[in-house]
């Protein structure tokens, strides 16, 4: 059965299914997944080639550190894990292939 709920950040109402039961370890699993994704995202972005970096910065920068500072998805990933957001969008109009590779790794 669907019911109305306001999100934790005050947005809403939205229709959601009955809340799923969470075991006692849920918060620890979320924390571990968040930390793991944050580390993996940073490693992937720092290891990008010059051409990948240029593609993600619209040709403005070749230093991967610029991408690391501007393309951080890990917090949005946490919001999805915490059910504040329904999903995390990994998108770039010209470099979707790079973000797809990051997610697949």
C-alpha cells in the first residue's frame, strides 16, 4: 500500500511503498558503502588520462585534481543510500562514457 511521506529535507509529499524493515546493521552497511564509493570515485578520477580529464572539463583543464574537486558524486550517493533522494544521477553531456566506466568499476 502506498502512503504520503515528507522527505527528511522537507520536500514532499511523495508516494512511497511501506518502509522496508532495516536490520540493526543497516547504518554500518550504509557507512561502509559510502566510504568505499568515496575512495573508489577519487581513485578513478585521479587515474584518468589527460584526454578523459579534458573531456570532463570541456577542454579547460588537463589536471585530474580539477575533476576530483568538481565531479564528486559520493555525497549524492550517500543521500540515496539514506533514502533522502530516490537515486544518484551520473551524467555529463559529453563524457557519459567516462562516468559509465566509473560506475561499472
